[in-house]
C-alpha cells in the first residue's frame, strides 16, 4: 500500500465518519492508499458500520489486501462483539474469505472460554473447509455447549474427509441434543457416507431427524436401505416423505449393476395401488420444485401407465417439462392408451406435451391420437401433432397436414401463421423424404387455390422432396404473383431438375424482383451449358449491385465446374 500526504489522510479519515453512507463507502475504497498499519485497523473498525454496503466494501478490501494476515487477529476479536451482530457477521465473512491463512489463528481461538466466540470460530472454519482443522473440530464434537457441537459437526461435513464418518455417526447415535444429531446427519450426507440402515434405526423414529436420515440413506447401495426408504415414502410427514423420494431417486441414478438391482427393488416395492404411489402422484402436482422434480423422476422409474396423465399435467410447469418428458419416455408405448382415454379432459398445454411425447412412440394407438389432434380446434396442438406425425413418417396424414398448412395460411395472424405453417411444412418435408410422391401430389393439387404463404411453403417443400419429374410444377411457380414464391421456385428448379431448365431460368433473369434474379443466377451456375455465360454476363449491367455480385459469383462457380473449356468460353464472352 502506498502512502498519502497528511491532508489527504485527514480528509479520508474524516470521510469515514460522514453521515452519508456513500461517502463512507468510497472512503473505505480509498483506505488501501494508506499504509497497511493504518488501513487494516480502519477497515476492521468499519465492519461495525451501520450500512451493509460499507461493511461489504470493508470485507472486500480486507480479503483482497496482500497484508490480509495482519488483519486476522483483529477479525477474530471482532467475533466476540455480542453487541453488534452486523460487525460480528461481517468479520465472519471476512475470515472465511481469508481462507487457509486464517486457520491457525482460528484454531487457537477455538479454545476461547466464550461459547459464542467458539461457535463463531467453528462457523468460520466451516466456511473455509480446510482439512487441517478436522482434528480440532473432532475435539469440539464433545464441547460442553450443544450449539458448538452442532456447528462442529456441520463443519466436519465441509472438510471432505472420509475418516470422520465414524465419530459423526457416534454423535448421531449418542448425543443427547437433537440439534447435534441433526447436524451430524447432515455432515454425513454431505460426505456421501454409506451408512448401514441398521445404524440409523434410533433416529428414523424421530420426526425431527428422519428426513435427514432418509437423505443420508440415499448414498447406500444396501437393499435394506431401499426397504427403509420405501417405507418412508408410504407414511410420515411431508418433509420426511420428500426426503425418502429424493434418496430413492439418487440411489437409482447411480451407474452400474447395483443401481439396476436397486431400481428393480423400487419397482417391486411401489405398486400403482399403494400409498407411496398415491403420494407421488399428489406431490407431482404441488409443492416445492425440488420435491416435484424428485417424484416426477420416481414416476418415470416406476413406469406405471397410471402415472402418464399426472406426468403430463406436471409437465405443463416449464421447470418440469423436460424431466417429465424423460419420465414419460421411460414408460414407453404403453403410455399412449391412458393419453387417449384422458384426451377430452386434457388442457391445451397438456395436449401439446402429449404430442411431443408421442412423437417418439410409433404405433397404431399413438398414430390415432395424433391424427385426432391434427384435426382438433387448437392450432398449437395441431402444430405439435404435425411435428409428431412427421417424425413417424405418417403418409396417411399428408392430406390433413396439407389442410393444416392451408388453414394457418388463412388466419391473418402472422406470428401464428408462420409458427403453425412451419410445423406442417416440416412434417410434410419429413414424410416426403420417405414418400415424395404422396407429398408432391397433395401439394400440387392445392397450389393454385391457396394464398401466398401456402404457395411459398409448398415451393420450399418441393425443393426439399421433389424429383426430376416434378420440374413442371416448380416451373409454373416461377411466374407466381409473389416474388418470394418465384424465388423459392427458381431455387427449387436448380435443386430438383436433372438439367437446369434454361428457358424458365432465363425468364427469371428478367424478373422485376432482384431476389428472383439472384436466385436465377445461382441456379444457372450449376448448368454445364456454355450458353449461360452470356446470360450471366448480362447481369453485370443489372441496376442492382446485389444482382451484379450474384452474377459474378455464378460466373466463377460455372467456370470452376466447366474446367478449362469453361474458362476459355468465359473469357471469350467477357472480352
């Protein structure tokens, strides 16, 4: 830290006493300009400031200073300030930020006669999580004060040392204070200790401790632990049952043959008619997000068809949608039947999610539901059904998909029109990849009778799935009233025709719309006919610079594809 002159020092110290908290905060920021011997004591004093913003600035300066170690004894002394909780808590945070360098002083202070100081010291050690404090924390498990013992147990869970499991389990079993036993259970849980279910029987009957005990059992691979957790889901308080569900899910999520066996044990233990299954169904609809996420995963693990509708309803919550869809997929094709039975009662969101689910479940039952949805009254549902039928490659759905594309093109709502039309177009393109004839025939029949949006989507689909024999249909669209349709048709001709139709493309070179002329230039670039050189050369005189650039690029591509002969022809024409 650099030094400042006397006037600056006095002004700075005066600002620390200002009635304006922003002035004090800025003064704290400037304290680092003083020598460490002055700055650190001043920063520690400012931890008692009534403004949390000033205290926060002091904490940040103390933890960032190279001479932080000089502040640690003063910070430990501040832990004893029982009259100013703000200062005490700020000192605790600052010590935690100091990290391992604070541990030796904290360990010494842990012998303080003041129980509050010992408690605060242990909290600081917990925040630091340095393994070198483990030995002293073990000693503090026998401190006369229950709060200190509980804090020590919690702190041991932050050190990540497996050797601590035995003394922590002893605290669970033998300590007389519920607080200490609960803290020890949480520490074991954080350490992911594998504790036998038999060792926890004394706490499983305690309403205040059983939830923590269930959570701990989620790390065990023992079948006995799963049996205990299954019973925990069946009865008890909500927090305990939630903990048991989360522990079961965690147990079964581990990889390996042991987890497969545990999952099978869970399926045998929770039937669709039991209290545990009923609780999971109920909990999937309401409660804390963590609890709902766990039961949704559990229902997927159980794979009972009775869970399908509740999972669909839970999936309408965006926070649960993807997890619920994963669980529904785990149930498999048997999920289609309950969806069909409940379809009239499902809301729009649930129906949309059901269509997403059925997209990966091919079969007559799924196809029947999706076909019904495609003909329903809600465009959002119809769009999802369209995508699902496209994923199925459902040729029989082509007429309905074309109807949907025509319907949404006529709604007049641009945002909805584009969303829903794109869904039907995607589906038709997907089906057309397998059965192009059916899709092309259905589209061509309607191209002359529908609006711009339909014709544009149709031209783009023809580009994707059309065959050389479909060239005539695209050629007709090159004279469409809509410039966007004409350009899509020109691009489609280049993609579909075995040999680019030069007459149609030359007409498009004279189109009033620059985009169409650009599309025609790109299409001519793939022709091997030497006569297109003069056509492309004429584009060099186009009034639109974008068209001129497209013509030049097309000349380059044509020449590259035609080889030396093409280069010679290009030079002769351009000369």
